[in-house]
């Protein structure tokens, strides 16, 4: 099929300790609830603890101690600034990321995919880069927007189809994720799931390439053997990502783990059947690269599939180090596996993410030598 390779990560400007972040969230909520001790108790009960997430990256300075408040001067405006101001910041930061990703790179990809669910503007940061580089006749830009945490799977599916069908002997598709989840904090939303969301999500940006056939990148990558995307029946209301006047707002049902459980084993069997392999035979030797929608999702998958901690370690490490970066998270896990010399070439890798729909999107990968 094709391979994904040459991962490059750019970290957000600010990295905030999770304990400090939880205190900041409690203080922001208390501007409308008027009780910071109550907010602290809620976050201890509902939020993601420092034992699961050590720190999270933010492109906004607002979350850092003593920093300038660009969006969240909650004393003046309890909700923070509205969507127009937030998306202006996204536009500026996304263009900065693209410029940094392609600094010193004079080789145009044939296809450039921009993946995000946290900000949109037209012309996009991808189009701006291509125009300013003079690549307008050699590079096709495609936007994969508002697909949530599972977007990396359809991104590699579409990019892989493009490079595999390209008439040139060697074509390259680049995928760039720019997720600024922290733009959409609203401390006037006190529903239980909002404390989960606000203590879980973080900012992240990553670039990588998709190459056809047996072509290899500068570094060993991951061979894509099979892809599969399912919509879970009767689950449309389980997860949502909508626009409001102030920000984007996530809805998250407590039914999500049960809905996943009803499909997961059957889904994995179908994924392996696409390449004439038996899931139950391959499972003990495989590593599971699961999108960490939260620590409870990883706990649930580990228990439901009877996995060992080693099989899930890369997902937990990325969650611990970075938090949930929406669509950028799976590629961060893929990059970690590529850089892990302890994982032998030929190792089977099962990578799955969950998104609105309720979507189960996954890939069967193999580490290249």
C-alpha cells in the first residue's frame, strides 16, 4: 500500500504543569460560581489528574503564571473573548507553524493536507504557504476539517490513495496537523463533561509524509497494511463538536465506553480480515496505539481486550507527556514508535481513534526497517 514517515513535531510555546493548570481552571470557573474551593473539589473528582497527565502544551500565554491574557481576561469577560478573536489567533499561529515546518525545505509535495478541528480560515495556512512558496502549480491543497480526534486515519487514507494513483513514479503527500484546543476554553460552562474536556485537551502540531509503494523516507516509517472506519449504530449523540458564539463546544456522553465495547472486538476482527490475518492469533504480539481520549478510555480498552500494560505504553506515554491533542495525538504516538529502537522492524501495530459519529477509525500498521 503506502507508508507514513518523516515525522516532525513542533511543541507549543508554553508547557504548563497539570497541577498548575487545574488550579488555573478552578480560579477561572470561580469567577462565575464564586466558590474556588468547590471548583477545586469538582476538578479533583472529574478532571484528569497529574498522575495521568504531567503537563500540557498551550500556544496561548493565558495559562501561564503572570502571563498576558490574550483571550481569558475573565474579570472583564467571564467567557473570554468570542470566536472572532479566537480564530484570528488561530490564523496567526497556524501560519507560523506551516512556516516553521517548511523552513529550509525547497521541495514541494505533490499533495498537502491540512488537518484541524480547532480553527478555520480561508485562504488557509496551507494555501498561504503554497502561494508564498510559488508552489501553486505543483502542489494540491486539501483541507480535512472538523473531524475530531479520529481525523488522522481518513487523512492517511485519502493521502495514500492520492500518492498510489499518481502518474509520477515518485509522489509525496504531506499531512500537517495544527490543533489549538486551548482556544476553546469557556469557564462559564460548568457541566461535568466540561471539567473533563478542559483538563484533558492540549495544543499540538505535527508534520509527516505519505509515500507510495516501496518508497522510503529519510527515516524508517510505518507501512500501512489496512484501514477501516465504522460508524457505530445509534450513537450520533454520544460525542459532538459544535460552534457557539463564544467558542467551539464539545459534548461527551457517559455512554461512549459502552458503545465502543459493543463494537471493538468485531471491528478488530474485520480490520485483520482485510489482509487475511486472524486477529486472535496476531493480538498477543501486536502493540496497540490507541488514541488516548482520556485515561479512562485507555483503562477501558486495556481491560476490554485483555491487553498487557506494555502493549499500550506508547499511548499512555503520549497522554502523560502532552495531553490529548485531538487529531494530532495519533501521529505523535506513531512518531514515538518510529523513534523507539526497542520495537523491532516487522512488529504489527494496531492504531485506533474514536470521534464524533460515533466513529471508530483505525489502521493496521507495520514498523519498517
